[in-house]
């Protein structure tokens, strides 16, 4: 293992291991997680279908794609949100810039709760991503929508996924 892990190192690790997701904070902290479970995948698919059915172009929505997360005091991390919505199509790359990201979504799994509710929101807010949503795997699949307020997120709404899927993405600033 190298002393300092780069995004290229992270890509090589992921290419060699399809059983884990590798991410790194801008400060260089490596996290390794097992692949998502069935319920996690179904939630991501339902959100993706909702966005596509509403007319968001397929080249502006992706599941599990890498984002380059600039650090507040230097460094670059690599995070892989469960779902990303951009304002425009992106160029091909393993680690995409955050400049055009409108929304990053994390579906909270038992092993990812601390990362998805503390570390990632701080990093995404620091990178200027306007919206961050979490989806709990509770019976209501509760969605918590956060909006960027300065350099941190404020909770804007909390509702079951079924309610979100009966709204239009434009109602949430995603058009």
C-alpha cells in the first residue's frame, strides 16, 4: 500500500476488487465498504427511474460514479455517491469534477451511516454541491433533503421515498 493514495491508486484497487467500494477523503483517509445490498439497489433504481421518467436526460444522471472532491485546505478525495444529477452531460472520466453537480444522493446502509451523515455531507458542502439527499433503509425509506447554506447543509425536508416519487424533480430544483 502506498504511503499516499491517489485517485489513480483508488481506481487500480477498484479494478482489482469487484467486491468492495473504495473511497478516499481529501485528507487521505481510505474507506473500504462491501457492495450494496438488494434494498439499496432497488432504492437507487427507483430514484433513477423517477428522474428519467420525468425527463431528466440519461447523460445527466448516474449511479455509483466517482467524483473528485477538492479539500478545503488542499488535497483531492474521491467519493462515489449512490446517485448523482448534473446540470449538463459530463466528459468521460473515472473521477468527474463536482462543478456541475446539482445533487448527490447517499442511501444509508448499516456500515455507511457515519460516513453518509457526517464526513460526506461536510465534503460535498465544501465542494459546493447545492443539494445532498440521504435515504434511510427504514420501512418508509425516509428521504432527507439538504440544501447548501453557505459552507454547510441545512435540512430542507424529510419524507418517505413514496412521497418523493409522486412529485416532480423540478419541485426540488432538479430540472
